[in-house]
C-alpha cells in the first residue's frame, strides 16, 4: 500500500527564507506538530482532526490558513502539481512538523521527475528523507511539547536556520552547536522573529561577526504567501 500524507496545503510561490530565498517553489505543508512553539505562525497545522478532513481540491491554493487537510499519496501529489500547471522544480516540504512522516516515498516519486526536495524541520524527529533532500533544521529549544533537538538531525542538516529576538537566543544556539555539532560545511542563518527592528539589528550584527547568513522572511516583506 502506498504511503499517504496528511496535507494541509499545496501552493506555488517564491521561497522567502534561508539558502533558497528567491527560488520559485512548490510548498507542500503537512498537518500535525506536537512541538508547541508559543510564537508559531502555523498553529492551524498542529492537530489532525478527523472533522477537518477534506478532498484534494480543498488543500490546493487555499485562500487562507485553515485546519482542513487531505490525505494524499505521493502519486496524488504529483498529479496535483500537473493539474495545477506548476512550473517550479523546487519542492519545500514544511508544516507542521514534516519529519513526523516518512518522506522517502515522496522523494522516490518526485526526484526522478527532476524535482529537488527541501524539508523544513524543527530537528526533533528522526529524519526519513532521501539522500538528495536538502535539510533545513530550524532548531526549536525548550518548547512546551518537551521535544529535544536530535544530534543526528543536526549532523544531517545542510542548513541551520535559527529564529532570534534576543541575545539569549544566540547563547542558546551557541550551546546547541557545541552539544550537537553540525557538519563544517553547514550553512547557518539567523532569522529575526516577526521582523522586529531590534531582532533584525541583533541578527545583522551577529551574522557579520560570525560570517553567518541573514534570513529575513522575504515573503512577509513582499506580503505574499
Ligand atoms: S515546530 Fe514549527 S510548526 Fe511546530 S510549533 Fe514550532 S514553529 Fe510551529
């Protein structure tokens, strides 16, 4: 039987964060996340409610955030991409927490068709991804769900993208990097939380001092999804 995924939404846009900023991308948002970040901007993805289950057409190009989700196989997802006429070849698997699911069957379907996958994850679940999947770990530390960032996720990361507002967040990242060292070639970026001016100033100053990258959530400045 083929793997089915609970999908909250699918849409095509420009990647606004991290290493692939500016790259046309198809976003596949999975439903479900137990991590519980208080400032999470996708809280509608946290729970998988049977009452919110809809058909495939209910999750494509949604007008706004909703708890509705559809159960789709990898083949269903490819069929939707074709139906919609999406042109992007970069596919961002996000959530929710997409690492709760085995993403290898999805990669096996998409990669032979020329798609490149990127997963955005909190680093708190064992990664089940293809060798070619670009792994962006946005580590979530000390969150109410009680999940720990996993050393194996930090090792597999191609990119670490960390939301910051205050110096204590940088200190916590430093602590994590020494406890769970990533590979030397990993790209590290700081992302100011909610575009706050002080957070942005701190992130810029720290990125320059450390030779890290700044990730500014371009889509929020452009007011696109
Ligand atoms: S891990 Fe991501 S989806 Fe889950 S609560 Fe935190 S920010 Fe939200």
